[in-house]
């Protein structure tokens, strides 16, 4: 049992079964790449974007969904599924585009919910209203995946409504100087405003923070973490900064101007961070996950299982758990099984 509140544990406690996120490429763009803000993107951003890239290859959302759905159901029929709109900024563009996108997701057979990845500056009151509306009307507690997987070839019986909706926002840092340094294109005030306005509408917000950003040290990261914890977040993703091939950060690294965190440094940082995070916050991720072939440095960033093992052992040895320095100083959080 891991000593932090993982997304897998959250889902199993809520729905009584495993929930698999299926990455979908909706063909989204980004104002930091199409010229609206910049054509260069963030310094760490791979121009190919995160996710599968199937949208650019002409695969519809329904076709992408069906391919992943059949693959996972073939190996484990007792699970539920939710869509993950991951690539680029999925709320960028008109409200009508977002509405159409959400309607397509809601119509996917067996789809329990959706996680929408985007930037804080790509939201408006109308778009937030659309996101909030699509989670209205479904029960928030089901005992198994059967309700969402019994009809893999037809409508799931609920139009434009989903049981689980997460808004994933790249906050990255509280420091405006850092955001400028990495060519982020928005400031921390924009991030804070987006989180609060989303939470006011009942949306579950997962904030992304990066550790080891250019020009930042451990103190800077913990200032960002404390800031994020002051916001109405329900989830967090923590990312170690790695260097993707062909990026501005790669050029900086190759010129000797950037050094990524060492593996033991990052594990130690997480051992300090996780106890400060309230136990109820869902940790969607605690490390980066480079796409195949994109990683330049550090090599350890590709060793996902090894880093998780290191973290688990370190927290066990130090008798640490998420929330120990926040809301559960004694005993164990309710989600911790042993």
C-alpha cells in the first residue's frame, strides 16, 4: 500500500472498481504555439504535445476510444473507463467547440467521466459553465463498472452528463519570474483566478506543479506548493522537470545552463512535500512520464516504477504519509489500508 492518496485508490473507494483513464487527442491547439501568445511554447514543451497524437492522424474521438476500450476490456472486464483529453489546451477556442467536444465525450459508450487538460488562460465563464453542466444529473456513487460498460456499442443512456469531471490546470509555479523564464504566457494571478472560478461551479480541479524548473530551488518549489494548497484544489499532479528532445530547455541543457534534479533529490523532495499535503487531496501523479523517444535527460525520469519504489521505501523507512504534517499527524488516513 502506497502512503499517498493515489487516483486509483480514490476511484476504487468511490466506485467500487478500477477506473481506467483513456487518453484522447481532440486536435486541440495552444495559444502559446499558434501565435496568439507565442509560436515557441513553454521551454519544456514537446512540440508534438503530450498524449497519443492519434487526432492528428485522423482518428475520431469515437475511434480512439473504441481502440483503447477494446484493448483494456480484453484483459480486464471488471473496470470502468473515463476519457482524458490530454494533448495541448483542450478548452482553447470557442465555447461552441468545447460544447461539441463535451457532447462527443458524453456519447462515448461506457464512458464514466472526463478529465480535461488545459491552461488557466484558456477558460472563460461560459466554458466553465459548460464543464460544470456536463457533470449534472448522474449518480456520484456506483458499486461497479457494469452501468458504464454494459453497452460498448451504443449510447450510455445519459446525454451530455458524466459522473466524474476533472479540470486539469497547468499551474507550474507561483513565481511570475519563473513563468516568464519558461515562456509560460500567463501569470500566477491568472492561475489562481481560474482555480477559484472553477471551484465555485463545483468542478474538481487538479493543479499541476513542476519541481526543478529553471532558476528555481527547493524553497521556490515549496512556496509554489503552499500557494497551491491555499487554493480550492481537489487534486494535484507533481512533475519532476525533464528535458525533452528538440525543446528550448534541451538547448539550454546542452549549453550547460540547466541541470535537472537528481533522482534521490526528487525522492527527498516528495518525502517533504507529501506530508504537507492534506490527506483528502487526490494525487493524480507524483512524477513525470516522458513519452517514448522524447527524453534527453535525466535518464532516471524514464524509470517510473523504480522511482515509485524508491519513494515508497523512503516513506516507509521515515514513517511518513500524505497529510502527516497537515491534517493527520497521528494514526493513518482513512484511505490507507496498512
